[in-house]
C-alpha cells in the first residue's frame, strides 16, 4: 500500500483523556482508506489507535462520556505546523511544532479541541479488512 489515512467521519472513539498536559483520543474503530499507486480502487479497513497531543492546552472542555454509548467522530481538522488535514489523519503521523486537533462529534455541538507542541498517532493491533471501494463509474 502506498498511502493510508484515517477517515475521521464515522470513526468510533473510545476514551478521551487529558492529564499532565497530554491529550489522548482513543479510536475504538478508526476507518482507514488504503490506496495503491496505479490502482483505481481503494480499500477500507478498521483498526484501533490513539491520537496523542503533548504539552496540550484544551481550547474547549472535553465532551461528557457515557460508558454505555460511544462517541462517533463527524469529521474535523488536524493541524501539523503548516498543514491542515481535513476529515482525515495521515498514517503515519508524528510531528513537533504547532499541532492542534478540532474534532466534531456526531449528534452534538461538543468538540475535542486542543493545541500542543507535538502530535503522534499510535496504531494498535492489526488492521482488519472491510471492503474494496470501487472508483466512481465502475459497475
């Protein structure tokens, strides 16, 4: 695979923690789009992971979490220095400098909004295949 990225809309969040200046956003089920150069098709996978923002400052209070119902991301922005990734997170991601996240949550006005001095994405276990995504116009 030549490139992989998390598709934020629809990705299922787990625990969201802020302690000692570190924001950790756990993905219980991050949806990943994998693309191979020269192929018209992409593939959809899911995998657990965690987005970590160090020396973080919360720009909004963290959303309330209910143990019975998970949160679903509705998109958002990840800032890495001069780059802004809209509705996606590139894999791998590890950077220092101006970093921020602004994640919208489905069915709510709540957001996960913070800035910090470094950002990294830690993927866990093995990605699980879901399906092929056919190019538009293919039958």
